[in-house]
């Protein structure tokens, strides 16, 4: 991952140090030119060639300075690697001349010249080692040009002195190369350490920023949530106090009670929306993909919103489609419900359109919800996905929503592996769209509109309830008894096992997750199942009710075949879940007419609750829509 940044950092550092030495090198080479010309001056062996060679040397030196100036003025003109390569080219030109010029010394009658010239070359080589040794390319294009001609000429002279000097030079050549290797390693390590430090500092700064943003978002979230929750609570408090007024007429009391109910509904709606978001955040919501006809989903959602649209005089148009989708119908229904309800809320006249667009996709397409409403300014189009953000509701009137719909929709689409897109302009309406994958028509097991035979299956069922909270146990027992169940309520696992021991054979065991004495509901359920199995009863429906959001634990429980419901559980939700599970378990399959099950074609067996919206307020509808995903039985028998 970090190899490239390191190589780039090394190149950048190389460029910095290679070019930093160039002005000094420029002066040194003029000094070298002057010295060499001076020592050859009295007896130049081939004057023309000599002039050509040293003219070239002087030009190369000036070219080196020009390169340095160019780099100084336009540092971004080429990449760091190219600057390094150009510097190496400058090395070839610059060192070839003095290195090759040693030939003149061997042509001269003056026998001191080879030694003098070689001393100059060794001095230049030391300079190259210091200024270019940390880069293999720059080093390798300078040192051989400087020293090899001299070494070769010394050895080829066949005199003792020259051969000894040749050996010393060759040794120097090897030594300088070996040192340069360690020099380069050291240089690389230093740069790596610097890059690591920089990388660490940058990622720490980024993490700090993310943490600060998350903390700010959380503060905003709680501020808005507490305001929106306090409002109805405050109203309920005042209204409830006014019920104590004995002088008020019964009609006034009825009106007050009605207000209380409406505020409770509003509270419930908001609470469920917040819980939904929390569920999505905590990862307990599972995606259960089925093959189903998109048109059926459109029809289902359309039927729910047609009356609302008609009440505002809006046309709700649903484009026919024959596409079979492979996706999660429950989550998609939730998405479409939110988008349609927004479209209706923010459109005063015109029409709302829901349909599929292929948009160039070979399979599947994009589901779009379009409206001709007020539209959303560009600057707000990212912010509308923030929790509790509303474009125009500064007084936070609860009747205009809470700003939780779109954040939930975005998370749902993320969970489904897509991306929610928005296109909108003020006064010109909005388009929200997300991708869907094509499914297999042969994989459709049941229609989305299949309805359950409601009610009958609870009658006469024996239910064992385990909860250490007496008031919950009491409430649960009363509710189940009202449905015709035979209920046994116990506070813990020991009492539950005793009840089974005494001959109570439950059709369902409902258990709170957190029990007293550090026992969990899962442990209690497994123990009861085991005892029942030993007693010869292999089929029992078990259901865990939890306020816990910890996803790994819940996933593990789902994997073990224990369905989970999250508190608060609405009675209708509990009943539908139980009935679905009884049907699924097949204990009394013959008692139940019809089927409310859509079997998953894939890994999961999905329980689709018959009417996820039920007789609850719109907010609860939303929350209930996720229920099928909290309860994911995978093999209900022990
Ligand atoms: P809510 O609708 O409850 O306020 P949402 O999260 O669903 O919350 O939407 C956030 C904001 O985005 C809304 O307050 C509204 O200003 C804007 N918005 C959402 N959908 C539309 C739409 N179809 N047309 C215009 N504005 C919209």
C-alpha cells in the first residue's frame, strides 16, 4: 500500500539533495578545468583534441548549472524521478570529459602528468561520492566515467609504478562502490522513517478530524433528538395535568385525551425512527435477498400512498415494469415508502412518478421516485442526509417530519450495496434513485401480496415467558392470554426448567435477553430446548426479546436459530412474529390456511410478516418494516 508513497518520497528527497550540491559542483569543476589546463599548458599533446575535450567539459559544466536553475525555477516541470534521471545525464556529460582527458597525460612526455591528473580525478570522485552516492543511477553514471579510463591506462602502461597506481585506483574504485551501497541503504532508511512519521502524523490528524466530526454530529443528533422528544412529552405532561380538572366538561376531557393520544403517537413515531437508525448503525439489520417482481413492490407501496397523494390532488403514476429483482423487498419497501412520503409532502401540485429506468445497465436498472415539488437547492443536497436536518423547518414543527427519513434511506441503500442519488433544483422537482439488480424469474417462490391467515394460530397455544421484570412478565402474560394462549410466566431459567419438568409443554418460549444472575436469555432458551428434546418434544418456537444492539452477539444468536426481536415490541408485531414462526416451524402447518411465508431462495429463510405496517402510526409503520430483519430464524428445530 505504502510502497509508492515511499518511492516518491525517496525521489523527492533525492532531488532535493542531488541538486543542492550543484552550485558547489559548478565551482569545483571550473577549478578542475583551470588546474588541468594549467598542468597541461606547457606541453599539450593534441592541442585541437584537447581544446575540444575541455571546451566540452566547460559546456557540460554550464549545462549542469542551467539544469539546476531550471529545476529551481520550475520544480514541478517534471516528476521527481525525471529530475533524478536528468541529473544522472548531466553526470555522464560532466564526468566523461575529465575522466577521458587522462589519455592526454599518457600521451605527454611529462611522466608526472598521469599522477597529477589521477589525483584530480580522485578528488572529483570523492566529491561525487559525497553528493551523488545515495543514488545508484547518479553514482553509476559518474564514477566509472571518471575512474575507469585512468585504471585501464595505468594497467596498460606495463610499468611497475603505473601498475601499482592502477591497483590502488582499482581498490579505491571498489571501496567507493561498497561504501556507496551502505550510504544508499542508510539514506533509504532515513527517508522511510521520515515518511512513516509523516504518514503517522497525517493519519492521526485525519482520525482526530473524523472523531471531532463524529462527536459534533453526535452532539447535533442528541440536541435535535432531545428537542423533538421533549416537545410531545411536555405537551403530554400539561395535557395529563389538565385531566385532573374536575370542573372540565366530559367533552373537554375527551378532547384532551385525544390530544394526548396524538402526542403519544408522535412520540412513538420519532422514537421508532431513532431506534431504526440505531439498528441500522449497529449492524443488526440483515439483508435477506429474494427474487420478486418489482411491479408487485411498486403496487404495494403505491396502494399505501395513493390516498395521501389524492388528498393533495396529486397524481401518483407508477410505471409498469416486468423486471424481476434480486433484492430485499422489506428494506426496499421501506426505502420507497420514505421517498414517496417525502415526494408527496414536498409537492403541492403536479405528479409523482415511480418506476424503473435501465439507464444503460445491461441487467437491473435504477428505481426512481420523481416529483414536481419544491425541489432542493444544490447547497442542501448533501446536508439533507444528515440526521435531523430539514431544509425549511427552523421551528422544528413535528408535523413536518423530523429529518430522519433520508438518513435512514441512505443507510438502507448502503446496506443493500447501492448508492442513493439525488437530482433536484428549486421549483423544478426532485429525483431520487438507487440501483437494483436483476433477479431470476424461476427463483420467485411466492408473491409479495400473498396474505396470511391471521389470528387463528395463537388460540390455545402454550407459551412459556421468561423475564426477570415482574411488570413485563405481567404485561406479556395478560396480552398472550387475551389472544387465547395458555401462558406460564417465570422469572428465570431454573423456574422455566421446573415448569417443563412439571409437564408444561410450550409451543413457544419467549425470553428476555438479560436475565438475573448474569444469565442470558440465549442460555435459558437452549436449556429449555434441551430439556424439551429429552422429553420427546423436538419442535418449539423460541423468541428472544432484547434491548441490546450488539450485533456480533445477535448475529451469533440468529446463526444458532434463535429469532430476535428488539424492544420496544408492539403487540401486533409480536403476534405476527409468533404466528409466522409457528407456521414456519411446521408444528401445526395443517391448522393454518394459506401461507405468509416467502421462502428465501438463498442462504436465509426469510420470515415476511404479513402486514408489516399494521394498525400503527406512520412512524411505527416504518419501524415495523424492519421487523422481518430482526427475526431471522435459520433452522428452528434444536
Ligand atoms: P423529513 O422529510 O422528515 O423532514 P427527510 O430526512 O426525509 O426528513 O428529508 C430531509 C429534508 O430533505 C426535508 O426536510 C426536505 O427539506 C428535504 N426533502 C426530502 N425529500 C424531498 C423532496 N422530494 N422534495 C423536496 N425536498 C425534499
